[in-house]
C-alpha cells in the first residue's frame, strides 16, 4: 500500500521508477525522455508524497497500525542512464557520483531531523516555484568534498497573490504537522541568519538566531541541532570551520 501510494505520486509528475532497494524507492526525472522542469517536478513529487503519506497514516491509525515516515534526497547532476547488466539480467538505471550524492543526502536528513534534503543544483533549478531553507555546508558520509545543502519546504505563492488569497492555503506540512505558512517562514528567516553566521564561524552571534527560531516553533529540528552544534564548536568538540560533518 505504501509503495503504491508513493509511486503514483512519482509517476504523476513525470518521474520514472528505477528500483526498490529494501524500503527505498529510487526514481529519475529527465530520462529517458527530456523534462524541461525536472528539478521542479522532483520537488513537486516529494511534497505530494508527504501529503499522501499523511492521508495514508490517517487510515493506518484507524486500523491501529503504526505510522510510516520517510526521508528523501534529491540531486541534479549529469549521470549515465541506460540499460546495464549482464547476459542473464539487464535493468534500466542511472549510474554516477550524482546518484551517490542523492543517496547521501537522504541519509544526512538524520543529522538535521529533516524530511527532504536537496543539493544546490536542485534548489537553484526549482527556486522560482518552491521555498527552500539553506541548511548549511556539510561533508556527507563517504565524501570529502564540502557541499551546500537545502531543505525543501513548500510551494511558493503564485506571483500577484497574497498569502491570504482564496487560492493560497495558509497551512503547510512541516515535519508531518500542519503549520501556518507565515510561522514557518519566520522560523526559516531566523535559521538562515544563524547559519550564515555559523558558516563564518561566528557561533556567538549564530546561537541567539537558532534559539529564537526554536522559541517561535519548538519542533524546528534544524534550529535545535545547530544550537547544539554551536555549543560543540565553542567547547572544541567540533572544528570552527563552519562545516557540518555527517556520520555514517
């Protein structure tokens, strides 16, 4: 039931189902057919999947079944796509470092407590349609390069419409709870001020920003995590270089 629900949302945005890896779904956009807005399509699928999972969990709750949650990583890169395998079995898939990074982003959600983490290339490609939060400069598991990562939040209000317009839902899904859009944006504004200072190694100025974000919305996991990191940097437990190192 879970796989069927999630796959329907992927397919509805032009995605291609690659494979199932345990309880993980790997999907592609922009191959084999070109998709002009593939970054936005992938982000749209991620948000639809979250909403669909909330509905699915409502039904599971009525049957006294445990909730299901997921994490997701989205990356945009040039990779090899085609039929690979041997004489006994061939499968259509994507290969390359860009695929590996997407997998590492999914895992790195654990550090921040986030649901959907995207790379800089994806955030830039979908910035006109979606709100993102700059999470920070990170070294993902298994990599030595430092990359800037973002959290996918929700769709932007169409140009010319206000947040209170009839077509704009004032509530957005934020860590599996429906929260007022303007409240989330206030939290993100505080966090982004803090992370800019943290990247510059100014933890003393960054900490109040993260604490303010938590005071506005206590369930904002990234702000709580970065406030904790400020303490680790000041105590010498973490390097003072503005980089967050993800464990495996």
